[in-house]
C-alpha cells in the first residue's frame, strides 16, 4: 500500500529531545481532554511516555471508543490500527496517525484484490459458502469488510483459537458452519492455532497468492481444512530454534516466552506461547530472580526489562530487530501532530468510508460475540 508522508519542518527534525518533550507537553496541556493518545506496546519509550493508554491494537481501539469526550484520537501505532479505531469510535471523533508511512508489512501481504481473486479461484473447485474467511486484526479495513460480508470474523492473537473453533463448529447457529477456513494474512498464527486445536499438518496448506490456485492442486484444496495465506511478521519470523537452544544452553532454568506469530518450530520449544498481553502477564507472574528469554519485538522486551529489574529479561534474537514501521512514530512526529491541533489544523486524519466501515464492524462484532 502506498502512503505519502511529507518531510517534517526543520524545526522538528533538528530539535533536541528536551525541546520536543517541552512542545509535546505544552500542546497536550493546551488540548486537555480534547485529545487522547494511544501507545502500542511496540512503540519507542519517547512516545510511550506521552500515552494516555497503552496496549495492543484492538484493546486500544476499544479504549478510544470509550473516551467519548476526546475529539481527537492520536494513535501511535500503524495504519491498520488507526483504521480500526476510526471504525469503532464515534462520528464526532477524529483519528490521527503521526506518520502515514507507519504501515505493517504483514498487513500489506494480503490486499483486497488478491483475496477476492483467491475467493473466485476457490469457487471453481469447492463451495465457497462452506469456507469461512478469518482475518487477523493485522489487516486493512477493506479485508475486515470482506470478511464481514462473507460470514467470517476478525481474530486477535489472544482469541484466534476461539474464533477458529467457532468457524468450524458444526453445531453453531445463525448460518451454516464451515468445512474450511481461509486464514489471512499471517500463516504462522493460523498454523499454531490449528495445532492447538488438534489439527495436523496434513489438515493445513499454505495459499501462495503469487501462484494460480495458491500453488495447490485441486485435490489439495478440497482436502484441506485450514488454508493459510502466505504472510508473516517480519520481526517474529526472525526467531529460530537455534535462538532458543542458545538461551537454554546459557540458562538451563530460564523461561522462554514466544509470540504465536513465530514459526511453529520455535513455538513448540517455548515454555509459554501467547499474545503481547499474555507475555506481559507471564513476565509479571514469573518469580523474582527469573531469567526470561522472549521472542517478540525489542521495544516491548526492553520495556519489560526496565519495569522488572528483579528479573533478567532479554530478547532471544541477538540482532534485536525492531518493528521498522512502528519505529517511524517518534517524538518529532508526535509534536508535529499535537502542535497542529493546537493551531486548529488536523494532520494525517485516518478515515474509513462508511460502507467499508459497516461491513468491517460486522466482522469485529462477530469476534466480540464469539469471545
């Protein structure tokens, strides 16, 4: 997806950290309850310091929707998160993204045209009425709308198991249960959840949108229960079994926590697998003196280490690769957004057209009803 973010004025790019902090603080104070700042867990500390709420993407969107007094929601995250916030918030609220180039490589791996083409191809070999499309929260509003219009639901890394169970439940009411799921855009979350539910490798196949029929034979499509879109998180896919082996070699009694966006061969080696919030809870519950290796984004790992000095916490990836798109949100962009509001200028507003928002909301509401 192409997004255009112009260069910031020199005033912001050459300012010192103290100057930026002063400007952000002054603007936030001037705006008062009119603005509410959301900070995703993967954000830099210089941004999180100003967040009125921190959390994962969907949790933050729901928080924003509950803040009816806030006219402006500044989402320090990535594009799909701001879209979800715009879908869930009231008409009088405006959602702003400090840097339009803050996208998500995983979300961009499944676009509406590719998914619609896959749906048409599937219809040539099987009954698409029996296929339930499930999209991970890390996807565009357009894909959430597609799912809502085709009887599917959104899922998060916390509730993917419940949503997949719902999709394939032969006893559910309201519509015919599915024989298959088309899961996008993250193949790893889909695969790990499938194994959790008792499905085997033979029940799953990767759908590669670059090839006709996803690179599968007609018989494979008909025999497969979980069709997993060939997408991934560029950060979580970096973690490898050898990272876990190195940590266990150095810390035989250590605890390994793994995000479910990691490859299955890494997940099976962890002591616990869970969403960002689950990892945060697991760290808090670990005993004093525990040594913990975590397979997730480095900003969160470092923040957990700072917040739990009684525990030894490290990232399992020695190259500590950050989420490069999330990393685009910084103090200069936050200051620019907030000072614009003080001056009466709304910058980088994110909007979802009413028709797309309506169908996307259906998919989100189905998820809430399931979980």
